[in-house]
């Protein structure tokens, strides 16, 4: 079945697509699955991992929101996957690889969103959620064995943000789909929370993309498909990308870095720093399936792997000992 599907890829996919039988392989060679291609197998490994399940209780933007409809890191991941897969299909690229990268791109994200990430960076300036995601899939899952994913999936996860560019077109799709996803759903959540109004949003992007969340996403995806087909490179038109970045800048000013959010981040930072110092002095208290010999890395692994609720519970359990 796997071989039949690998042959079908040459009939269905663009010559620019990353074909499963051309993968650079895994760090540890293993026997191929008789049913699934290597990328389908990677996707399944990620979905069944503990790190993936924990995403449902990790902050996207709002910490412990009062309402059932705000995004979590899990729903963000699902929305990014859907956007990326739509683009990959339209461009005749490998949907399975695209899906695997999208599902895995935030596995290493901290509790409390970027506030948690910035706090851990104070203690370890090399910490980032994308590099931590690689630690998760290479080392932390399966009691230190990792998921042994293919090189293409790991590259897409590592380079979905930051200075690096994924070497596959599928990874490049996820990189932009991530921005399309979080900009639009964070606007939607901020509107629901009453932090902003539709009339306060920048006018030019709304004129270009539309006012409703579905309109904006549809317009951005369509622009990316048309631009990528025209240029032969994955990307958006200059006008559309500038408008996307204008919306992103607006969110930083009015949502992510608003005064109340920064006060909340200060409280979160204090809790994480206290736990960090405590666990470094008392490593036996960390409930880890795998513990790195480097104590700083072990503490980062433990805290970054927490859900929001677990982090709050650990703080309450330990605060009298600080």
C-alpha cells in the first residue's frame, strides 16, 4: 500500500513537491511502514504524542479566558494545519508533509504563550519554542527516545519562525500559514474579548481582505496561491504581505503588549522564575520522564512542557517553599 501511494505521488504532485520516497530519512533508520508513507507516519506520531495532547491546555493569547470559544495552542495548530493544507493542495505539493509540519510546529511551546517563552529566555537565552519543539521530537517524547521524525518534518518545525527558511516548499507554506492563522484568529478573539472593535482595525487591510474572519483568511490564502503559482516561489504579493504585517503590528500594540497584558506577564514571569530557581536547587521534585544531565536544560524542559493549569498547580504546591 505504501509503495502504491508513493508511486501515485508522482502522478498527483508537482515536480517541485517533496516526494515521500525522496525523503532524507530519519536519524535512526527503521523499517518502513507497509501502509503509510514516512510523512503520514510522522503526522500520526505527532498526533498521538503527549506533547500534542498538552497543547489543548496551553495559552494562545489569553491566559485562563472566561469563555469556551477562545483559541488555545491546540486550536491554533489545527487552524494553521487547515490553512497550510489548503495551500499545499492548490499548489499540488505534499499535503501529508505539510500536515505533519503544521501539527508539530508548536509542540515545544511554553505555558502562558509567548509570556512564558520570554521568561525562560531570561534564564536560558538560547531557548525558543521552535528549537524546544525539536528537543521534544528528538529527545523528550517516549521517555528520551524521541519520535524519530524525518529530516523534512524536523526542518519545517525548526524553521517555521526565526531567520531560517525551510528547505521544502511545504515547510515554507506552514511558515506563512502560521502568520495568517494567528493574526486572524487573534483578531477574532480580541474582538470577542472586547479589547478592540472592528472599527479600530487598520482600514486598508480590511478593504483588501474583508471584515469577517473567514473573508480575511480566504483572501490571504487565495493571494498566496496565485502569487506562488505566478512567481514559482512560496509567498504572498507585496501588497497582501504588507497588509498582513500591518494587522500583526496592530495586534502587538493593542493586544499582545497592552498595559494589562504586560501586568499579567509580570505576574507570570515571577511565578516561572520562582519555580525555575526552586527546581534548579531541588531537581528531584521534577516529575520528568526524561531528565537531561544539564540541569538548566532539564528545568527548561520541565517548565516548558507544563500546561497552564499544571503550572498554576505546581506553583501553588511549592509556593510555601520559596
